[in-house]
């Protein structure tokens, strides 16, 4: 099986969330810092706790699809129906005009995220950490569904 890119792993992670927009692009425990001026990314090594710095390349943000913003999840995270718009035409107009849009939490409005080359040591470390996070979330979701 071919190795997944960070974006693919991230997409898999978000399939287990209620709304992908509710989560940061990287797990908080990695303490990821993206430097768009230097095109570098740094994060805490999950094994040693040491800070890892590596070169990165820009990738279109998977959350906002490169727009830099999206509708606030508190407005539509559980879905909207035609009835919601029919009952309140002003709401529909405001919704469609972008009044409820917020800056993307993953890219901070940059429209891209930084991603290290998955073939480098740094990229492999980050990929391992994201795979660990995905496995952990999948287990938590399974436990939740079983009533734990």
C-alpha cells in the first residue's frame, strides 16, 4: 500500500469528526509552527519531544479549498435545508452573501498550508505523528459508538 500524503491522512482524520472545520489542521499536541516567509515547518517530535525544523512546500488548504475562509461551523455544521432559507429570506441572503464567513482555522486565511516533503526524514516523522493521531481518533470514535 502506497504511503499517504499528509493531506490524505488529514482528510481521513476529518472523516471521523462531525465537522472538519471544527479542528485545526495539525493536532495541537504537535505544536506545529508554519513560517510562510522561510517556507519551513517545525513541530515537536512525538518520540523525543525535540523540536524538528524542515523545509516545506505550499499546498492548497483542504478545509477552505484555497479560499481562505468558509461559513462559520456554528451556522451550518449540522446542515441546512431549503426550509431554513424559506422561513427566513433575510437569513438566506446573508448566508449567500458571505456574512457568516470566518477566516479558515487551518490556513489562517493564507489559502495554503505548508507541508514537508513526505520522502524526507522530517516528512516521515510528521506523517507518523498524523497516522498515530488518526488511529487514536478512530479508536475514540469506535469507543464512543459502543457507549464508552
